[in-house]
């Protein structure tokens, strides 16, 4: 016969127990836990269960000294938030707003759990789900707002940076940390009020982010890190960070907002080299998935995502362009050269004439050397190199100057003389003329030889 306590338990309490159980003898599978969490989410969505009642019913497993059980309890709560809000892609047509009162209570709860190392992964999942969610506005039917206010998000960040040393965490916890940071810098109020990365100054916020992310090696986490670096300029500068200046912002912003944006913009510009160095360490990408790899991250994914991070802000141009050009030397692998040429064109599209003009002469020097000593690999051939060069000649950022440099190049003049038959030994290509050197009277030595990719790869 069931006890009175068991009779008083709601039916969903059994699903909570299934999810949080750490008893090996019970043999609860991951599938069982997923189904249990799904049933609880459906009760929340239908209104048969409220988040407040769920918190009350889960109290014993949320405060227990049994750390694995407590961690599962917090994770179940996080999954319920994500499932209700649609963060798990179960909601057709967009996100479902959380009840306003519940969102405020849950944001405070998950923020407090960032200081509990045993449940850190679950707490990060809960904070991230809330940061991505919206909530209803009391007294305003049909309206919604961010589920976590800018002030509450700032408190989350303060607790996170005070309590968590990301580089020392295991891969899965670092991954959750980057997702959390990305959700913070993507907060809807970031453009006007700045990213809610804590109550410190913008310069100190950037230092904290760099310290949390520097040195990452796992390819899954590198993808997230690059997404974060792409979002940082918008969060700190209020725009994409490429061609727009503070003076331009001032025309469309109120005086107080202008001052705050200018301060954040200055902090970002001052830290640009340090920020760029974090992602520069992965270029050129040398990652090759091992056979049977379950991670399922490809080199192409990494290269494309890294390219976006390297070109995310015009403030990166003084370091990004020379860094890319270091890899444009004939002795590099064809795959590396193709990646470097694609990244160079991405830099031009992102940085524009202003960012690229100091480097156009060096661009021509590197292109010229590759055209004279073309690669011969499956990823890039002489024909492919010529196509990349043609794109550069046709570009808005340097096309006219590149064409002028090419027309004035002695190599082209020697070729024109040879075609006209001027100069008996103007262009002997059998090695008997021009001292046995390279094409068009060159020394035959590769000029500007610089070892690139010092940062290795992920």
C-alpha cells in the first residue's frame, strides 16, 4: 500500500526522479531521461504545471549534498527552460516567451549556481537558454522582452568571471562557457548599453574574455570561439566594426549613448591586436579529422568560420592582412595557399580600400611571386592562382592600383619585348639565357620568403 507521502506526490515527480536518478541499479538510459524531460516540458507548455511549482517539487534534488544528483536536477531545470522557450528547436514558427515572473526567478537561480562547481555545466546551460529566450511583460499582453534583463545578465557575467577559470575546464564545460559568452554579447541591449560582460570597464571586460578563450585547441570549441569573435565588434562598437567611425555613430545616437559607445569603441581599438592574436593562432588551419572521428568538424568549416573572425573588425586590418600575406609564398602547400588567397579576398571585402591600401604593394609582390612560381596541387593549380589574381585585379579595394603595379612590373615589360622580338636574349627560357636564372631576368630565388602560420592549427 502506498504511503501518504507517495500519494501526495504529483504524477510528474516520477519523471523528475527518473531524470535525476544516479542509482546504477536502476539502469536509467539517456533515452529514458530525454522522454521524462519531454513530458515535464509538455506539462509546462500546456499550463498544467508552472515553473514555480516545478521548483518547489524539485527542491530536495536541487539542494542535496549528493553532487551528481544535484547536477542532474539543475540540468533538468535548464532543459525545461530550453524546451519551453523553443531553444531546442521544438517550437514551430519561433520562440515561446517564458512567463515574466518565472524568467526573473530562474535567471537569479541559475546565476547563483555559477559558483557551484559541481553543477557548473548545468548552470551554464540554464543561463544560456535564458539569455536566448524572451519573456512576457506584466500588464502588457502580447508584448515580450528579453528573459534576462541587461542588469541580470551583467550579474551573471560577474559571477562567471569571478568563479570560473575556463582554460582549466574539460572540453564540454569550455564549450558551454563559450556558448554562454556568445549569448551575453548577443544580448538585445548590447548595442545601446554595451555587452553585459560584467560591471568592469570595457577594457577589463575584453581582458576577461581573452583570458577565458586564449589557448583553446578543441576544434568544436574553436568554431564557437570564432563565432564569439565575430560578434564582439558589434557588441562593443554598436555596429560591424569595419568601415564606420565614431563620428558616424554620433549623428544617429543621443549624447549619452554616443559617449558610452565611443568609450567602448576606444577600448576595442586599443585591444585589437590582442584580440586578433587569439584567432590568429589558428591560421593557417592545419586540422585534419582523424579516421573514425565522431566530432564531425571539417577543415573547411574551421577555415570558413576562422575567416569570418579574422575579418570581423576593421581594427584587425593592420595585423590580419600582413599575417595572411605571410602564407602567400610558393613553398607552402597548395591547400594553405588556396586558404590564404580566399582569406585575402575576404579581408579586402571586409576592410575596404581604407584598410587595404597600406598593403596593396605587398599584395602585388606576393601575387607576382605565386604567378611566377605557381603551385601544382589538387587544391590549387597555376590556373587557380591566376583566377584568384584576376579577382584581386577586379576588386574595389585594390584593383586599379594592382593593375598599375602589374603594368609597371619589369616582368611584364620583358615579356612584351620578347613578344616583339626585341633583345636577342630577352627571354630565353631553356636556362641558357639570363644567367640561368628565373623568368624575365630574375635571380631565380624566391623573394620575400617568410614562414607563415606560426600559430599552428587547431
